[in-house]
């Protein structure tokens, strides 16, 4: 190209660019997509930024040209400080090696061992909710998923320590998206730093215990894991991966379970169909691993929750090699943001995108199969979320028990508008009245 042309768009104001509009206007990306199409430029968090939307753009970023992008160079500084040297921020060979070491803890035979613990913890929460009758579900799911994550991934038992650790993670999460991260004691970021230090202190003790006495949890598998050359993870690496496992292991699942229950309450016909499928399975015996693979309608409902209410609206990358897309040139050194939220709402893929319709994923329609990378709530390509199988199994277990034995309704006088940061949740957390059937 003689005159490489950068994508259309606006850099906004000097220094702050369009960061304020991006943070305050939830239709920021949609407005620009309508105007410029699937690739445009802006200026966010101090950097020239290219925004990309749609399956072709996402396949380019997440798969075919992924070597042009860096995770570490993409995410804001706050992520590097608070989430440490974990898989999330690693690139290239380092990432591939550590991912290979972590995979067995989250897939295959290890997952089969997790079913009964997931069920037991779920039962204890169902009993608690029966007694409470009315509660806010987002906070409850946060505790439930955190208990499951800390017990299965770390091997710690529920109790006071778990409750404290969960609160520390909430404080840490709240600091991830601070625009002006001042490390002062009373700022959001300062509090997040203090929480991170307490989490690291606690995890260091747990890792050392597992090194002495491995158990059946994911952390013990990590402590013992070796690659083909006999190399294992250092203590520091294990602690960093443990922070990530706990963080990723409950934040996104909490978001999806909350929206699942909200949509089931809003759509009685969907609730009824999902319930009938569960009662049919329940008549054949208790929930088990085999039954979890026989829930096609529940799977459709969960896919539609992922489409409408993806826990995270998009992802950042650093551009480390110049690239061309749709005739536009993007130089190395820019930041890239790909939009999951907007991709999931494209009418050419999902007709009437605002409608909650699990049948779009039925064998007859399969709307997400028209183009690869149309449904990417868990990412896609070689770096698809490592915990996807763990999360899906956990959500199915919780949903199956809720549908088999309970009914709930949304209480009046609350806002159910989506708050997208740090993870997607209804504004007032979904207050419900809950009862056994």
C-alpha cells in the first residue's frame, strides 16, 4: 500500500481522548459501529485504539492473526499489578507451556471428580435460600461460586476464611477498571492493592501446604504438574495462577447464573420447558455426570444467556505487529479492543437480537454456526477460556437443581438494568422471592 490508511473514527480530546464517553455511554461502540462499520479508531486510556467487531474481525484477532497481538501489552496497567504474572497476561511459548500444565486440572477426569462437591455446596445454599425466602441473588451466587472455586481449585473448606477471601476478591475486582489508579490507602485502587497483598499472603500458605501434602484439588495438580521436559511451575508462578483460577473461577459464573435466573423468571414458557426436561431426567434417578450431557434445552438457554448477557463486554490486546484489515492499516504500538457485546447483537447473525430466544440455538436454527466466532462469551481460538468446561458444568448443576425443585419471582421496585463493569450484573443484584415447589 502506498498510502496506508488508518481506520475511520475520531481520537477525541487531547490526552483523555474518548475515554470519558467510552466509560459513561453504554452505546459508545454501537453508535460508532453504525457509522463506521466493523473497524474504527478512537483514543482510550492514553492510547490510540482500534475497535473491531463481528465474526470475521474476531477470528482475525483471536485465531488467524493472533501472533500480531499481545495480551500483556493490551490490558490496562491495573490488571498487571492486581492479577500478577498469571496465564491471563502471558504470551507466546510461556503461555502455551503454562496452559498445558494447567489443562488437566480443569478438564477430563479431574472434572468428573468435582461433580459431587459442586452438588453438595449447591444443596447447602438451596437450603439456606429456602429459609431466607427473600434475598439478592447476585451476592448469594458470588458466595456460592466462590465456595465451589476455593474448595475445588484450592482445596480450602468453606467457613470464615472463605467469606473473607471472597470479600478481598470483590475489593480487588473493583480496582481493575479504575481510570486513574492512585495507590493511596482510601482510593479504589489502593484498597484493591491491599486486598491483593492479603490474598497473596493467604495463597502462599496454601501453596506451601499443598507442596507438603497434595490433595485432590486443582492446586495440588498444579503443584505436581510437569511438562514433557520435566519442568514444573515455580512457587511464584503457582501462586499467580491460583489468583487467576479463583478470580476467573467465580466472577463470570456469578454473572451468568444471575442473568439465567432473571431470564427464567421473565419467561415462564422457557422456565416450563427447561423444567420439563429436568423432571424427565429426575425420573431416571439422581443427577450425575451422564445426565449433565443430556440437557439439550438447558444448553440452549445457557447459550442464549451467554449471547445476551456476556459477563465481559470485550477484550484488550496490544498491537505488536502492523496489520491490515478490510483495507485499513493499523500500526504496532496501538491498543486493540474487540467487542463481544456488539458482535452478539449483530442482526445479520441473530435476527431480533434484543429478544431472549433460546431456540436460536436449536438443531434446526443454529444461528451461531453461520460464521465461526459468532458466540464468544468465553473467548475463542487457541486461547478460549481454560475454565469453560468447569464453568458450564457448575452452571448446569446449579440450574438443574433450581429447575427440579424451586420456583422464584422477581421482587418489585428494583432496577434490573445491566451494569457492565467490572462484570455484567443487574443494577440492584436481582432481589427475588424463592420457594420450594
